[in-house]
């Protein structure tokens, strides 16, 4: 698989990190095997998670192929970029084609990234994980490695403007590999993955520089003294987002039908 744009973007990102004094601290990168198919299960805080979550793989000499919603691939600008990185399109209505593509990538020894929450967390806490990550790793016979980010939401997340001001910290923890098999109970293994990732997130939030995370900060979960939506409030916001998205799709179909 040839990559031309991916290395260029990595070089640009490293330049941004240096000039913007983006202080990235990673732990556990040795848990990502240097070869062979591996599935990374990553929490989702922002629109720059694709960039930041790929950094541990880069440190291991690998490029991460992310599974992302089809809408990004349909965008006139985002689509060509995502395809040039050999990322994987997932159709929310019928995700089997994307799952099959992920299997092919893993069988070919690629490093694949998935966001098992399914969407960006507005509460900034870990949302209930879907079982897809466990099922894909089990069926492909590859390690499932949890990766948790903290601080990426400060750059660009849902409902907030872009903030590229300098001197921000990003913490990344890579957990120990899990080895699910088809014989395992996917719900039980997913519950264990959830437990591990919640513990990792707690460690990162607790370790984050206090001067960058004062009480009341919008980028801090309510349970930690921040002003982010509670999980219940975030769930209600997600329901409304889905309603509006469905409404827009219906309006588009109606317009096409009139033509």
C-alpha cells in the first residue's frame, strides 16, 4: 500500500506541534506491535483525534488506517484526503462493507483505528462502547489495543470554535493488548474494554497540568468539576442531533423527488 500524502501530513503535524508548543506526552506505545494486524480502540473527543491518535503508531514506525463515517468520504475535500490515507469508510446504515474492509486491512498486517463510542463525546467522558471493535478483532484474530486521548478537545470539538492557540498539552495512554476470540462473549469483553479505558481516562485527566485545567473549564467533565454537559445531557443532545440529521436527509430526498 503506497502512501504519498500521509507522510507529508505527518511532517506538517510535527511542525505544528513544535511551533505551537503542543506538548504531547505518550505512555505505553510499546504495547503496539511493530508488525502484524492490530486494531486500536480509541476514545473520541474531537475532530483532530484522527491526527493525534495516529501519533503512537508513528512512534512505532506505522501508519494508522482509521475507520470513519461515510459522510466524511462523501465530502468534496475530505473524501479525497481520507482515501489518500487509505482510511476506511463506514456507512452508519449498513456498516458491513466497512467491516469487511477492516478485516482485509488487518489480514494484510495493517494498523487499524476505530472509535468504539461511535461519535464524539460531548460529556468528554467515555460513552458506552459498541461491541464492533471486539467483534472485528476477534474475527480477524488480532490484538485489540486501547488508546485514550486527553486534551484534543481543546483544539476543535462539537459546538466549540477552533482554538489553535499555543501552549496546550495532549496526553495519550496506550493500554495493554487484549486478545478476544470468536468464542468469547463480545458484551463481556466490551465491558472489560470499557473498564480499562475509563481507568486510563481517569489517569490522564488527573495527571493533566492543573494550570491548563481550572475548575469550571468547558473542556473538563462535570464529574471532575468542569462545565461540560453531563452524560445524560450529552445523550439528549445526541438524540437531537440524530433527529435533525434524519430531518435533513428527508428534506434532501423530497427535493430530489420533485425534480
